[in-house]
C-alpha cells in the first residue's frame, strides 16, 4: 500500500500548527508494516546486548531512556519521509538547505523514570527533529510530554519548573511522525509496559 502524500491544504495547516506550538503531528508518514519489523529487530538487538552483558550499567540503562542507532534496516524510513512529502515540508520550515539527516532512536525501557524537562542541543542553534513512532505510542508505554509554545522564547529551567507551562502528551499510531523544533521543551516519560518502546529520530 502506498504512502499518502501531504496535500497543499494539509501542508498549510501543518505549518500553522508548527509555528504556533513548536511541533506538529503528521499521520501515516511511514509504512506501519515495515516499522513493525524494524521495531522487532531493535528490541532483539537490545536483548542480545543485555544477554552478552555488554551494556554500560549507568546512563540510559539506569534512567530507562537509551539512545541508539537503529541500523541499516532503518534506511527505508528516510525514503518514506521523502515519498510522503514530510522531508520537503521540513525543508520548507528550515528556509535554508539541509544536510543529510542524523539518524537515531530512543529506546524507552520498561520501568523507566520521567526525564527532567529539557531542550535538545543549544538554544542559540535550533534545528528540526522528525520523530517517527516505530510502534503505537501511548500513555502506558511512555508517550513523550511536550510543552507547547515554549519554542517562542528562551526559557530558564526554573521558569519551566515553577511557572508550569501547559503540557501535552501526543499519542501516535505506528508510522505517525512529529516534526518539532529542538528548542521546544519536552521530556521522556515512564514506560509502564513490559516491552521497550522505540522512537526513531
């Protein structure tokens, strides 16, 4: 089954949401069936490393939020983002030529802890991020918490902690994408399920 292309009207609405909130959800950007196989491979690779006891005991294994590279098998995700028009949409938001993307994955482990609110990178050098749900992402398996509109100015951590800007937890179906700005405050949330939850970036 083919991937639906973003229509001009959908692009207009998506841009409006992105500019207002700092992020936008785009449905069905990547084929779910291929993502299911990739998610299975990522989980198997993680379990193999655990069985070999080759993983560092601290860091992401301790907090439950482990960054990893999803491997050559994830190449189709970038191809799908181009086919669906998401890559062109991101390019239009950037307003300047983009380099080839960095590819990553966050593995939210069972029993993980809530992260501190944060931005990605540095406030002075914002960049665009596309997260792709490799599996359905729910409150139970740790859907990310986003603080909408915090991209509009530079926030200090104490302001986020004390002023309590509004929060949302977008729920994603397998293959949905979230396009967000790196300066949008957010945090990873606990995975109460029994299996690791991969999220591609």
